[in-house]
């Protein structure tokens, strides 16, 4: 969802990369492929959240109306001719809440434990998003858009701090701690009759409040960043060693097909790339010397870090 306004022209700085693309992707600007890589990574967070949100929406919300011991004993003493379980069910379900017929003095809170664990899980995913965006900003992959009237630093007015993501991170940590305490405490009640739950449940609103603050900061923060395409392109062009995965996998396929006698593709690539930079020409020369078929060599030589995106364009459509 990051904005791409104020981002450099996708054609700028990408001509050398585009000239090295394979025929299958030559028509697509490399900058667009770089954007797709980022978007597909962010789409992972959306998919993770979608799953947990569905669990939250499908959860039960239960209540009881069966007296101090859960047996309707006082109810029956007062009005023995009434079908109290059925009346209780009708009343509770009429409020849009699930009916729990088997309780003691308290409703057992298991549904609450499930809810708080799931909300904490969602918060953990959002925390992961906040820290990743913060890291991308520090690496220059995202640029922060100046907001009129905002104060970046008390002593350095030129700074734009990633305050939205830092605030979201802190609020999610507080909320997660409270939800964890709620879940671990509410699942237990001494003889199903102690009142520790009354103290604990006074913090339910606090936990959700910190979650809402985090969501507000995250949603606002995501509208205040733009994708630095030129930085992404430069980073891709500086890291040709990422293609080591593709090369060793192709070599393995060639071995299985009987077109190669290489015994240890991993070790071969490890010797070439581990702990050192490898440029495009050096990698192409290495591929030409491999004991693999000509078609495989052509596919590998045509690859660039920017085009090594797999099915990223299709995967973002999964949302």
C-alpha cells in the first residue's frame, strides 16, 4: 500500500538492466519488476492477517444465565414451572451472543482466551510489518514523505523520523503483553469461583486501546512513505550473487536430466559467491564454463537480479 508518488521515473537508471533481460520480460520495465518484488513481500503480511482475521471473525462469544452455581437452582426454587435452560438460551441468543449451558459461578472464559490469543497473533504480524518497514526506510528502499507542520527532531529539524512505525511497534508490544496476561490468567479459576478474573478483565479495554493506537499509526505511516525505485534498482544491480540459488538449482535439474556430471552444485556456487561480491560479467563467464546444456546456459545468462522475481506478479493477485 506504500505510495509511489515522488518516486523516480521507472525508466531512469534502469537502461543497463533492461538491456540484459531475457526475451520473455524485455517488454516490462525493470523498475516495475522491482516494485512487484516489494509488493509481493508486503502481500505476505496481508495474507497472514487475512487468515487470522477470519479466525477472529469466526470465534464464539459466549454468556451464561444460570445462577451462582451454574445449575439454575435459585431460578427453579423461585419459578419451578419454567424451562430455565431454554429461556436462558432464547434470551442470550437474542442478544447475538452464544449460549454456554455448562458453567459454574462464572462463564469459563475459554472463548476470551481464544480471542485474545488471536488478536495477539494479529498484533505480532503487524509488529513484524512495522519493524520491516522501519528497516526498509533505514536502508533507503522507502523514502518518507515530509508532512507539513510535523516535527522531525527536537534538535535536528532536517530529520524525518519513522515515528509512526515506532509508535505502532511499542503499542503492539504493550497490547501483546496484556493479551498474553489475559489469556494465561482467564483460563484458570480456583474451583471455578475465584475473582482474579474481575481484576484482569478491567484491562481488556486497555489492551484493545493500544492495538487501535498501533493500527492508527501503521495506517497513517503507510500513507507517508514512497517507494525509492532508483535505490531498489541500484541494490539489485549490486547483488548478482543472489543468482547463485538459480544457478545451482538449474545445475541440479541438468544432473537429473543426464546433461551434467557436476557432483556438488552447492559447493561449486559456495566457492564462487560466499562472502564476496560477484558481478554480472563474472557470473556469465562462470555459467559459460559449467557442464550443463546450452539451453540452460542461455536461460541463466539472460537472468539478472531484477528479473529473478519468479511469479511475484501472479502472487500479488492472490489477495
